[in-house]
C-alpha cells in the first residue's frame, strides 16, 4: 500500500463546517436539477395532459438508467474516498479509471437494449396510441443520447470523491441551465426552429447532459490531482469492479426497485384514471425540490464518512452522521409544510385541469405525510453504504417499495377510490423507518467497535 497521499481536508476540518462547505454546492446544484425537472414538465404540460402523462410513463425507464449510472458511481465514489483515507493511491486511481469504463458499458447497454423494448414498455402501461407514440419519441432520444448522462454522473462523482463539490455543482448547473433554455425553443419552435413537442424536450435534455459532462471532464483533468486518469487504464479490472459493485450493486438494486415501483404505480393509477398518473408524475417533479437538497447533503456526507472510516476516526464519523440526520429532518419538515399548505398552487404550475387539481391536492397532502420519516431513512441508507454494509440498504428498500408499497397500493385501488391509493406511501415509510432505525443502531455500534479495535 502506498503512503504518499497528503491528508485530504476531509480528515481534519471540523465536521460541521466540512459537511456544509461540501453540501451547500451540492444542494444548490440539486435544486437547480429539481428546477429543470419541473420546468421541463411545465413546458410539456403546455402541449397537453396526454403529453405530461407520456413523459410520466417514461419515468421508470429513466429511473432505471439513473439507477445503473448512480449505483455504479456510488461504488466508485465510496471506494476512492475510502482508499484516499487509507492512503492507498493505487486503488484510488484504479477505481477512477475502471469507473469510466463501467460508465461506457452502461451507456451501450441502455442505448441498444433500451430502444428495443420501448413499444412493449409503453403498451404495458396504456392503450392510448397518442400517449404511446409520444412516450416512445421522447424516451428513444433520451436513451440514444444518454452517453452525456453517464459521463456527467461519472465525472461529478470523481470530483465529489475528493471533496471538490463546487466544481461538481458547476457541471450540474451548466447542464440544467442549458436544458431549461433549450426546452421552450425546441418544444414550441422558437426563433424559426421547427416545433418538436415532446421530442424537443428530450433533445434539450440530452444536449444539457452532454455539455454538463464536458465541464465535468475538463474540471477532473485540470483540477482533480488526487486521482490520476490514464487512457490505457480505462479498462476492466476484476478486483476493482468487485469492490465497486460490492457497494454499488445494492444501490443499483435499490434504485431499480424505484423504477419497478413507479412502473407498477403508473399501471395501478392508469386503471383508475389517466389524470392520476399525470398527478403522480407531477408529484415526482415537485417532491424533487424537497428531496434533492437532502440528496445533496447525502452526497456530501458519503465521502466524509468513507474517508474517516478508512482513516479510523470514529468521532468524525459519528459527528458527521448526527449533523446530517438533523439537517435532513429539518429540510423535510419545511417540505411537509409546503405540501400541506400549497398543494393546489404547486399543481397549477403544470397547467392542471380542475380534475387534476382535485385529485392532486389530496394526493400531495397524503403522500407528503411521510417526508419527515423519509429524511432519516435516506441518510441511514447512505450511512450503511458509506461504511461498507450496502446490503442493509437494499433490504430496507425492497421491503418498503416491493413488499409493502405496491401490494398495499394495489389492495387500496380495489376500492375504486384513487384517494385511498396514496395512503400506501406513508404506510410503507413507517415500515422503512422501523427497519432503518433497528439496522442503524446495530451498524453504528459495529462500526465504532471496528474503528476502535483498529487503532
């Protein structure tokens, strides 16, 4: 093991100051990402409610892409940070180079396989020809152009793994701003360009991701000197791939389960009314304004915990966890209040009909009741991943979304009342909270014992 790495700031700056200095740029960039998601849907909703439904039905496949991209990158990020904390330069470099190779493989898989399953994917959710064709048009472009998405995710995580979160923020903001600017131009055909509809929204998304990835590549090569990238090392490395996916695979499974959940929920809601599916799609866009800052906080926490866990600094690990949990819960309380007080105002941004407002106001209030518990659950899940117990996160996620949420939603849908279906969300979150709390207590006790025994 090489011992020539200087102490990274994650090892000595006070944890509260360190966490927020890293988290604020990530939270800002995540909020911009949430804004772009909402703006994207707002413009699409101006086409028609069917267009918004089509994009909502595409969401499970987009979530699956993110699952593979982010899951792989979580493993890369954790391995790099832990290796740097342990002063193992060789493994840190191998993780970065192998991570780029894995991102290329992910892109090729979705570009080829994803496009082949589009028609049956949409036909399984709806029998509306218009919605199916719009959904296929939108998603095909997103899949074929997803090399920008996978590259952006990869290089953002390389920057985050060495605490360069401001640079990571810039890549995300640039990509999102480009998307927001291009959306109306391409969707509605401004400045003499042809009116492209939902295809224009997809093209704007792809261009934004490509430009964001170019910034990420530039910043990594110029400023990320703690890891060394070499073209000849961008290849398969069995030992590193195994380590990456020891943490990353459960993350992929967890986020893929989210895709399955969304697909299943869309199918259940379409059996009641297509408007409920549009509401569900709008909810996912709106809740991102609450969840994205927590995910930004989360992304800052993971490398700090991984680094200090690798360096056997137990007090820094515990302090970071405490501060992160408290902050996440506060953010969720604010989000809960907004959804309770302003549901119709929030939905009106999506050109909502009176029917959509009626269904959606109830939906947002009921679903948001789980936000506070979700704040703790999100952070606990990433703590498990950061210290090398990702299987626990997967168990909790499977229990929440497949064992509880979807079956309960289906049973409640048998009443024929769409309002009751939304109760499945707080019910599932309560189960997730109980499991997360039990595993969290046990995991932190074991982690502290290991760190003390290794000193």
